[in-house]
């Protein structure tokens, strides 16, 4: 179908080009008011050709591909039986001993003894002479 469409289009384009060439040969060099258009026919031909190209391209383009996500699948894990762990030796926790208690001794009695004068002789009963 598409090949036939392209073949018919190519034949029509060739036929139109072949027919229009002798028709323009009569207008060359004579003027007949043809020169006052300043290339408007060229612009019109370019616009029509561009439109035809866009239409043909859109008609012949394949539809875009559509990708679908795969359906969600749940894979159950295989049943697993584990062996018991090997016996392990657990060391006893460390034992901390309390520090020895502080012992407070009674302070020595406070008694006032005046300092000895230089070269003094002690007196019996305390004091100095």
C-alpha cells in the first residue's frame, strides 16, 4: 500500500514538472507583466512544497512505539532451615572490688605552748624561765 502510494506520488510529481516546463518557455524574455511580482511565486512554491512535505511525512511516519511496564511479580523466598549455632563459652563478668574504706583518726589535742625564748631554761611544770 505504501509503496503504491509513493510510486503514484513520484509519477504525479514527474508529470507536473514535465508539463509546467514547456508552459514557462513561452513566457521567457517577453515580460507580459511577469516581472512585477518580485519572486512571490517562488515563495508560494516553497511554502506549498514545505506543506506537502510535512503532510507526506506525517502520513508515512510509523506510529510511535508504546512500551508497557511488565506486570508486578512476587517471588517468595525459598524455605530455609538453619542449623543451631555452635555452643559458645561466655566468660563471667568482671568483678570489681570496692576500695578500702577511709579511716579518719581523731585530730591531736590542741594545746598552746608559747615558743621558747632564746637561751631560756625550761621550768618544771611547763614554761620557761
